[in-house]
C-alpha cells in the first residue's frame, strides 16, 4: 500500500521554499526507514555509535554504518555481549568522511552533494537472511513506502573478476529480475564499482547498488556510475561472503552477512524533489541563518567559476554540522589524528566565513543551535552538549584568526629569503603552515599567488604524508586484525572452547595480604602468525590459547597482567607472557617459547602479583576519583577516557576549565577518606538492563556484555538493585580487577592536571607509596623555596658571584619542580613563587652587574684620555657585565671606538665587547669583533654599532694590542680632512 509519504510525493517535488510538509521532513523519512525494518521486518534498532570509533585504531572517524559491527564481521565480538546475539539490525549512523582512506573534505562546497558529516541509514543481517530478502526489502521500501517511481531506478550488480577467479553474480541478477527490474535497467560492473572491501584484508563481497535518475523519461543506463549529479547512487547492498587474506587470496566466510547503506541526505533530496542535498530541510535553516549573519547575497545553489559565495555557504553549513556532532561526541580540534582533521574542518569553515562570506566573528558557533534542533531528537547528545560545542568553536576560531596573522608574517619573512625571491616557496615552510598553524593548503596557495610565488604541492603533500606515517602504521596494524576472522572461525570449527578467564577474579584478602591461588591450564591451540600449529620450538614467538587463565587481558583501560607459565614436566623453565589480549571469546597469551610447547600440554600460570596488585589499586582509585569529581564538580562531569597501569592512573573528563588548587585538594581528600575508612568493594554480575537503572551508575561508550559486572564501593550491589533511584556511592560497570577493600590505596596524589582541549581535562595520579613519596618530594621542594625566599628577602647578596649563585639555585629548583612527581596543587603554588623569585634574582643580578660595570668604566675613563680608539683589558665575570661596561664608557665618550676584553681564568676564554659611534662608517663593530675573536680562535658578530664575541687563549693583552692596531689602521685609511676637522667615512672625497 502506498503510504501518505508516497502519495504526497508529487506535491513535494513542486515545492520551492526552504520548508516542507512534515510527512517528507528528514525526521519523518528517518523514522519511516527505521519503522519499516524494526516493526515490519523484525530488526533490532541499535543506536548510532559516536563518530570516534570504539577501539579501532585503523579509523580516524566512523565512516560507514558497519564500523560499529566490525567485531561481528571479524568474529571478535565478546560472546557474552549483546552484539554477539545480533541477527537483524537497523540504525541510522553518524558518519564522517574527512581524513584517511575516505576523505571528502576538499570536495565539500565544489558540488551540491559532497559532505563531511552525513547520516547512513542501513539494515544488517548477520548469518540470517541474504541476497533475496535484502533486495526485496530494499525495493519495497523505496517504491512502496517512499513512493519512488520504479522507472526512475537502475540497479547495478557485480560482473565478476577473472583475475580473482570470481564469476558474475548471476544470483543477484536473477533476484532483481524476479523483483521486477527490467533487464535493460540491470547493469553489470566490475570490482571497482561492485565489489566492496573493508580494507586491504578482511570481510568483503559483491554488492548491488540502486541508482536514481533525477530527470526521468529517458534511458539513463549509460549515465550510471559516470559521476553525474542527476543520476546518483542512493542505496548500496553488500553481500559479505569472503575474507581477503594478507596475500590477496579470497576465502569463504563461515558466516555470510548483509550490510546496506542508504545516505539520508541523498534520499531526502529525491523525496523532496530537490536537485541538491543542500536544498533539503536538513540544510535550509542553516543557509538562512548564514545569510542573516553574513550579509552576503542569498544562497543560490550555483557551482563552478563565479560561484564562490554559494560554495562558501555549503562549506560553512556542512562543517557546522560536522563540528557540532564531533565535539558533542568528545572529539576536539587538536594536533594529531582525528583531532587534527577536526581542526582543519574548523579552520576551513572559519576561513570561508570571514574571507568569502564576510561574516563577523562568532558566526560559526551561532549555527550550533540550528544543528541541535535538526539532529537533537535522534542524537540527544547533540542537544545536550550544544553550549559546550559553541564554547569550543569560539575559542578555536579566536586561535585561528591569531594564527592567520602569524602565518602572514611567516610568509612575508620567507619570501624575503634568496630562494623565495625567485618565486619558489619552501615546501617545508608550507608544510609547517599547514600542520602547525592549521592553514588549509589552498589558503597557502592563494596567499602565495597574491605575492607572485608558488610552492611545489607534490613535495608538500609528500612531507605531510611522511608525518602521517605513524597514523597509517596504526591503520595497517588494524587491518591485520582482519586475518583473525578466518583464524577465529577455524578455532570454532575445530571445536576449540572459549577461554575461561574467571580465575582472573579469583583472589582473597587474608591477614591484610592478597592471595592469588595457583592456576593450572591446558594448551588448546598455538598460533604461529595466522597459522594454527600443533607445536612451537624454543625461541619461537607464538600465541597460546589455554582452556582457562588467571591473566587479565588488556581491556577496559587496564593494562594486561604480567607473569609466566611453566610446563607440568618442566617446572624450572619459565615461558614469559609478554602480552595478553582477547578476541572473540579467546584469551591470547603472547609468548616467546623457552622450550618446546605442544597443544595438550598442561601448564601452571604464575602472575606477577606486585604488578597485578598495583593495577587493582589504581583501578579502584580511578573509580573513587570519578565519584569524587561528581561530588566536587557536580553531575555534569562525564568520563571521556581512562588508563590504569601499575605505575599510575590517568582520567580524562569534561570540565569547562582547569581545576583550582582547592578543588584538587578536595578530590584527594575524598579518595583518601575512602581509603582510611577501608570501605568494602562489592562486585556482582547482573543483567545489563537492570544495571543501567541504578542511580548514578557510571558508564562509558563501550559495548557491555550481558550480564555485566557492577563494581560498587561500600554499598552492596543487591541493595542498589533494590533501591535503584538513590545516588549514594561510587558504582560503575567494569570488567577490571579491583581491590576487595580500599585501605590498600593508602593515599592518592594528583601529580598533573591540565586541559587537553577546551572542555576536556586530564588528571594523572599515583597511589600508595608513590603518593607518599610525591608528598615528601613536594614538602622538600617547599622547604627549598622557603629557604630561597628567606635569603632573597633578608640580607640580599651584595656581590655579583653570590647573586649569580642564587639565581642559578632558583633555576635548579624550578627544573626539579618540573620533573618531580608532587601534588599538582602544590606544584602550581611553588611554580608561581619560583617565577617571582626568578624575576627578583634576575633584577638583583642586573643591578649588581650595572654597579660593577659602572665602577670599572670610571676607572677606565680616568686611565685613558680623550682617545678616538679605546681598547683595554678588564676584569669581568660575564659577557653581560663586559657589554654593560662598554656601554658606560661609550656613554661618556660618544665619539670613541671602544673595545674591552676580559680573560676568564677557569674556562680559558677571552670575552670581547665593542661599540662604535653611530655615524662611523669607517669601522663596523661587527667586523671589528669578528676579526679580533677569529684571531683568537673564536667568533663574534653583531650590528654596525654594537658587537660581541668570544675567543680562546691566555694572552688577552696581545689580543688587546692587535685589536687597537686593527681599529687605528681601519680609521687611518679612511680619515679625511675637511675644513680642518676629521670626518670618518667610506668612499668620501675631499672638498675644498
């Protein structure tokens, strides 16, 4: 039956205004899609994941709907998680394509359909339905529910790939013919268009795409996949049935899946009868708001030459959406990875706002409420974080406008260099402008073009690519995980049982000591790279899968356990466990075999108990710190990341500004009180939905298993479940290992707290004996600073040597403060005091230097008559004092050429300083100092009037005599008599 949405389509296509009837709004279209699969086809609605990928270093941003489901496709999903039970799924996913393999950033604005941020609606089948049902559902939704005319649709399918040994996908072609697609509208294409791959390795398969002809009434078959805006792909159905191995070989997947993607923006333009995504109700309010704030002409939808203003509209509107969604999800403009890409997006938007649209500062952030109204219902975090997003955008806009001024100055200075005068701008400088100051490359090109210069773009891009090698290395490492899909499937095919790792929680507290019972296990599988083997030889690196383990695998922000195991029959030879990870229900121990190891061997596992206990201590302390932040700063505080190691703990959280000293002390006191009270740590596995109802329960963006472990301090979990609405304690969903009682924490000291980006702070803290040592170190440094203050305010040093020693001591204590773990609140206090002491000591040194220079200068002036050249040796402890002495002498004898030398007995150096009259062209101070210093084995330099340098030697008197001779000879050769008076000049002629 044709829905109201479909029946009204004709009238919708005739709309020309920015508004549209509710039945064809973006919200209605999104809901119709979800309802079709959820209510009518039995799919589970899964919320969109954040745009920052969960535990996937191969991606900067989520760029496709399938990203959050990769663990299912790779076979690595935790068997206890809800994700492992997914069969039919539907959702609308926030996606960003900017940076990495899929990057549309530089194309945004040039046409009417490219975006950085977009919504990908999709339906998935994981081992449930396959091609036939997927195609039938897609066709029904498009032609019946959305009412799209079937004669406007064309379908492409996989034509095969002889090189890969794959034939045409005749099954899909037959399905479409049965659905009713005419043969002339069924188009075969090769692997470039119709074979989808996750990456260089991993799940892949043929796909079929549905294309829409905006014009109609014609044969558009030849226009499909030709990049024409009037014939566009709207839905891609991927049939994942293979795994691409490292060598390029294709192997059949044990579980066939369907992954479809339908871009909301494109579909909406079709349903609303628009020729541009930017004319839909997702963008029209943004375009109106930009017009009102900028004063530029209204958006006209033009492209190509002369359409710079319309292109700027599209850039700013698109980037405002991307920035709002990313920052709301916790990604902030920064200097590496996704943060660096987001900084580029923000600065590109600011540039188009200010330079093309001539909009005032703050325009970009003023668009955030419009984005929140558009997306807030389906993505509530966008509305909730809108105010913070605006603050972040405003702060970064101010920084960029300041950087524009710095960049302009750098370009001017560089163009003044020799190479740049020939029109060649250094690629390294352009790269620095791009990376360090955030200049888009096209802005660099434009600014250089205005000055008649250019840069080698290929070399710039090569430099940028080399800087990104670390990121691409991470992507490559992530790609190798794909080989695990086949390995894990083979483990399951062979009936290898999942690892029982419950023993990692098996420990007790006896007489105030933690006891970790022995753990005996059997080797179930050995991996040599991706290959399953039955035996490994001594010295061979391998991965060991056991039937059970007491080792904690790295997850949940906690480091993996350390330790070793021994064979039952070889107790004296330890097999060191170098790393522990988890994949698809298996715990993988990374080992370098100390002796032969075979499947079936029995082993005894031995934990590094000190390392484990330190991790347990710090993990429980993290929970207490999280709760303390909630108590001190309020419920708006949200965790954005954490890491627990044996040495320290790290906690990232949302807050508007850095914490004050009193807030830091209050946080420490909260944790310390919990430790002193020796509160019991309660742990219990409960159904996930029940756990989420507990008041104040702390969660992070993770896929939790079901049932899930609830960790509560002081209040039993059963009590929290009985009274879930009362907030009273630290309670979190957590898979980590924890103390049984809090006394072992002893103390907690926050040794660092700083803002990573606007709105996100990072705390680093230590516990136990490390905390005690940090407090003791802080106390010792406080005593040092008190002593320095007393010496500075009491009888201040009256001699220069003592003043120098005192200034040096201040510097030494400052360095110690910067490099010693001490309480952060104390560090800030001492840092301010030391800065004040440094200023006072520097002032004292300068005062005493001036006094000594004045005394020395008076003696020199008394000894030397009205000489044109005054060269002498003096006692001076530093070049600074020597230069001050020269300045005193020159002030008294403004027409004299003055050079003073000072021999340093300890170092053997000869210090040199000189000054000549400003109108003396006969002798340059720089030439004079350079000549004298080079004669003594050193070097010097400066300006035409003032210069200094150093030489090496014991005979300062000989150097002094040579310096005077050099000066007099220089002056004698160019001395002219004019009207009975001497004039020094170069190249002057006599006049009588």
